[in-house]
C-alpha cells in the first residue's frame, strides 16, 4: 500500500458547516453487474449507479442521493438477497468504511477481485489465479485510531464513512490485535491521568490520533501519539505507565498536529521514548520504518508479491535494474542479490534517505538511490547513453504519467515489471506501452488487502524486438 493508499478509509475533508444540498429518493432496483471497484451497479434513469455492498442478482430498496450532477445511492434493505451474501464478522462493518467486502466469503471476495482484474486486463491476456492470503485477518501492521468522545467517555476508532463521527472500535479484525490492546490501555491511562481526547467541534483537548506500527517479524512496536499542541502534561509518567503495560513498545513519538485537517500527522515530531524507528524484515532483508515513511501494510502478502515479481523477471545476474518509485527501497534492495546493479528513483526526500540507510543496513553495495522524478531521471540516463535492462515500477494509485512512460519507451528496457495497487490506471498505462512496442507476458493479481475492494496486480511486459 502506498502514500495515496495509506489507508482504505475515507476521511472526508468537507468544510464544517457547509453542507451541499442533496435530494433523496427511494427506489427498488436490481443489481446487474459490478463496477471496477466491486460495487453493485443498478440502472437509474438510464444511468449506471454503483451501490456499495450490493451483490449481482440482488433486489434492494435503495436510497438515491443527488448532489448536483452526482448521483450516489445506498442500500436501505436487501429484498431478495444473493445466495452469496453472508453476515459480516465485524460488528462495525455497516458503518465503517474501512472494509467493503465483508458481506461475502473470502473465497467469493477473491473471485470478485479475479474477475475485476480479468475484465480490465482482457485485451492483454489471461490473468493467473489471484494469490490469496492463508489467514486473511490481523494482517495490517500500521494502524491508525482517532480519539474522541461518546456519551462523555473517551473512545477510539475510525471515522464513520463520509463523516467526522468516530465509531468506537474495540477490535478491528484486519489489523494486528496488538494495536487494539494498546489503544485500550491508552484510553484507560488518559482517564487516570486526566488527559483529554480532541474535541473537533470545540477544537480543544489533547490527543487526536494514535498510530501504531508493528514489525511483524521483529515484534518491535512504535506508538505515535498525535497531539493538538506541544504540551503533554504528565508525559513521562504516562510513557512509563504505557510501557509497563506494554513492554513490547520499543519507541514512542509525539507528533504535533495543530491544524484543522483530516491529515493524521503534523510536521513536527519529538521522539519521547526509544529510537524513533522500528525495524521489520521482508524477504530476509531488514528495513527501518519511521513514523511517516511508507511501508507495505501487509508484509505476509508483500513477500509473495515481491517473490512473484522476481520470479517473473527471471534475472540472470548481469542486469542493470531500475526500481522506479522506490519508496524506502524495499524492492530494489530485495532483488539486488540477483542482478548486477540497482538504481532506485523516488520523489520523496525522506524516503530516499531511508532507502540509502536501508541499503547500508543490509550491506547491499550494488544499489544506489536517487531523489527525483522517475521519468525525468530515465530521460537523463538515456541522454547520457546509459542503459537499463529491466525496469520494476510501482507507482501510486494514480498510476504513471506519460512523461514516465515515454521515457521508459525511449530507454527501452527488455523487461518491464509493473506492480500496481490500482489495475484501472495500470491497464491504461499498459495500453500505452503496448502501443509503443511492448507486449504483456504475464498477469498476476495478489490479494494484499482482504475484505477491502482493493486488489494488487503485477504484470510482466517485454520489448517486442523487430
Ligand atoms: N516501491 C515502494 C514504494 C511504492 S509507493 C514500496 O513498495 O515500498 C509509490 C512511491 O512513488 C511513493 O513513495 C511516492 O513518493 C513515489 N512517487 C510518486 N511520484 C513519483 C515520481 N514522479 N517519481 C518518483 N517517485 C514518485
């Protein structure tokens, strides 16, 4: 998961007090198909409207909501349910926007994702069966909870979909249970230390969010306490008490976010316990993780994804490889032992610093990481007469841009391995590459985010030599 897909939740950034006028209407409709995000499509006034949680073949009473030109809808009642419909395991599912597919079995989720990918990739070839997760629960290693009040009690949880109301959540089934335990302790400690949760309406209080990051392999735990200002009454005793209950916490950070914003983290940070980073291992390599750096949220499936990408590349050992959109350098570092050299390019300065440190940490000598726009970087390489044998690209959800793709075509590596968390933009970019001399050799969907509608896909392309 990447910066733009850090969380599957929808933090609506509407200006308070300003509600666009909306018209509502109730209809009965049949679901005719799925859209590319797995929502059920109904036909309304000859328009196709995607409805969350609606299954193909179902008839439901639907509330149609019109805001200007936008038409959305939600299920009021399923009148004729599909045989596939099951009761969601999570009791918050109906309100929380974090998961979108808990109303069908994991097997059916996998099939749905498979058909979404197949539909998008159909012009390019057949997709392999999706790589599922053996135990599709407790997989997220990065967990964010928002603090608020309900009936005057401190609660922590997630924003209700499309709103700023916090749903109190004791247990989220897709996240490491460690974070639920830590949040429970924090709520109790706040009460005994008389520390206040943030009150969004009044803009008062102290703790806004808590971010927990868990190194699944190393068991190291980072806690980030996001506060409204730099003050933190009884800080040392609070840390002591938290650590006493959870000795597994290896570092605690105070992040200051005074802005009225839906962004979780502010710019200022103080390490208040430990080193300020944790480590985790992926495919046998160790990575340093800081509060802000992007790190894949499902390490179990990431190992399968990277394993598949490396298998597709079928490296011989003499290749010069570009890790484009390299983040903290995970992909480039992991494949470095299989190739001659790796060049990583990443826009985010902090991530580049992390990737350089990570290469050192793993004693990797044949990987260099650079800050810059990956497309521009390749163009410079081409102008200087440098060559690339393989490009592994892993862009954000928005996909790549034409500047990148046209530079790629110019430097013309033999193989391109395109990893994406958004097969819609991925298929768009693949079309461009096919037009400019590449062909698709293999398509592999991977379920990195069980119970959500997201699907990851890795595609191997090769240059067509005339
Ligand atoms: N490959 C990494 C990170 C992928 S996330 C991993 O799997 O961990 C996508 C990354 O692309 C982000 O770190 C983002 O900062 C970076 N990025 C976005 N636009 C870019 C551009 N034009 N050039 C280089 N990097 C870019």
